[in-house]
C-alpha cells in the first residue's frame, strides 16, 4: 500500500472502531513482525503462503474470541 503500512492502517482503524478485529498477514520473514520472539499483545498474524482452510480457522478463532 502506498503511503501507509498495514500496522498503521490497523492502528487508525482501531481508533475509529475499538472493537474491530484485525488479522495481519505477511509474506515477510517472521523476524520482521515478531519482536524478541513474540508478537505484540493483541496482534493476530497469519504468515503467507496460507491455505483457505488455515485462513478460515484463524478468522473463526478471532471472531469467536470475546471482545477485550
């Protein structure tokens, strides 16, 4: 995306809709998005390549989780 990255887009969307559930997807190395071996709290990540089944399971997991 030109002029904005996914994390910034997610942050802005969350400001507008605090209960919005966001799933980040990346094709980059896990080291590029994971800090000291772990994701930031509350961040859901799916690494590419991804199958339809894996995507569906992750989306279902996120939707079933109680709102914070």
